[in-house]
């Protein structure tokens, strides 16, 4: 029986690379894609290879990144173009297989088991075609399962191919830190370290029963991954799992120490949630907030909404209420995640107000207008005033607001 052939293709520095493809003058320079760039308090969402080498990290505040890399060029995000380029890359993948499973906007697994071409040949063609046709680069892992294929794509960056086989996986994979394994996060890594397990090889050689006792089902799953026993399938390109939630989270490079700092991050994270809900034709009936403190302990809470919504400002406001009601600041905050939950079709009828009009009707009209402005002039054309440094706002700036909570630039 023919062994499986799985590729994992990862577009290198995707957001930043798309910005350089859109504006060739940025190529080879240190750039960072940031939300809310106007007052240098935006968060770094992505960075180029040159910026990465200078120490710029995802989650940094823009002014921190500029201090590390004085020549850094900050650009606003253009999500519509990222979606477009993501589809174009997948179009190249589709030349070789219809078994294409996205893992985020910039990563995909491909099952090429039944292709008459050799897996490494397919990987090389994809690498070259993406580069020649889209001016982007990808790193590709080639292996006999999904987990090792993803590990391979992380081993050499940018613009590289790494093959992990049944014969060499112990040599290539086992020396790696456990944190490199899929779904082995910080908390799990910390638990493994507490029992003396630091590498994938140590994890693989530990008894599955011990890991089950320590980590439950997740421990057995990681043991299988470490031993090359992952058998999960690559989904067909036509498969679309129903969206259960739409969220956005980020780990900050410096701890958040005050409510005000946390609320600014919440409003920044929430900006695109409403846009995604509207583009997907969905409404949220609830909001969830997840908080991880500086000891890596995570807590979360959620609330149900009286009426479903697509409005990012309402989502952000509810998330801030959750924070203020539940988090008591015994420790500083390391990361935050805002999630719109309990989704329903936007075509569903929503609860009417006592005046007989949908509660969010006016907001929906304004949001559609904002979406149109963003599509025409970019995401930075309108930003939530809440995430700006109010002490630096000119006197009377609130008169320039074109809708509650939004500022026109």
C-alpha cells in the first residue's frame, strides 16, 4: 500500500509579504503591519523578515517596534487583499490536488498521495509558481502525516522545502522542543517540563499511560504525534465547517497593567470581528472574553446578548464589561482574546424593540457605510476613538466623530 504524502504550505510573513507585493517599493525593507497606526499605539500584527531580524515581534506596540528598529515602516492592514491572495495561493495548490485543508489564512495542508508526481516535485513546483506568479514565498513541509508536514514547514524559512520521512523523523523531529508540536501550548509545555520532558523524543519515549494521567486525552494525542502515529485526514477543498465563533486574540510583549490598557487592546481586537461577521452573513448572540495572566493561567467568561449583533463596537463594549465585572487584577495580563459566539444567520429575524424597529438597525446602516469606506480607503480611514491616546487628541476632536466611537482621519 502506498504511503501517504502530505504537504503543509505556509506563506512566509504573509500580511507583510502581501503589502510588499502591492507596493514593490517596500520590498527588502523592515515593515510591520499594525492596527491603529495613527498614534503609534497600534499592535504589530505581522512583520517582514528584516523587521523580525531586528527584534520586532507580533504583539508589540508600534512605538516599541520602532524603538527596536528605527527604520521600521508601519503600514495599516488590508484584509481584503490578504483574503484575495490567500485564494490565489489556494488556486495554485488546486492544480495538484483537490484535498486542500486551510489552517488559517496563510497555511494549508495538501494530500498528494494519489498524484503521479513525486511529493518533493510537487512541493518544488508550488514553491516556484507562488514566487513567480504572486511575488510571495512559501515554506513547505513534506511528510507522511499532517503533524510532521507542519513541523517541516517551520524548520526552514523563508522560501524552503523540508522533507520528514519515516526513516529520518527521529533524527529531525525528536531533538525539537515539545512546544514545536501542534497543539502543545505554553501551559502543556510547562506541565511536561515539570516531569522532566523537554524534547519531542523524551515525550515519544515516555509511556502513554503516564501522559494520560498527567494531561488526559491531550497527553495521549501528543504521544501519538511524537511517534509519527497521526492519522488525521486532509479535508476536501469543498468542505466548509460551519462557523461556531469568530474571534481575535493576541499575546502582548509587555504585560497589560491597567484596565485602560486592556480595554484599548479589546477595542483593537474587536475591529475586524464585526467586519468578518458581516462578510460571513452571521450575527453573534453572545460574547466571550479570555484572559491569560503573566503566570500563563487562563480564565474566561461569556455573556448572552439581548439581541444578536454584527457590530464590533457593541462586541467590544460587552467584552470590556465582562473584564470589569470579573477580572480583579491580582496579576497583570499577558494576552486577551475576544470572541463572538452562538452565531446565527444574519437572515434570521431578530428581536424587535418596543418601537417596532430592530435594535441595531441604525448601527447596521452605519456599519455598512464604514465597510464601504474601509474597502475604498483602507482600514486606517476610520478607527475606534477609544484606542487612541485621549491625552493627545486635539481640543474638540470629538466633533469630528462620524458615528459613536469612530474617528475619521
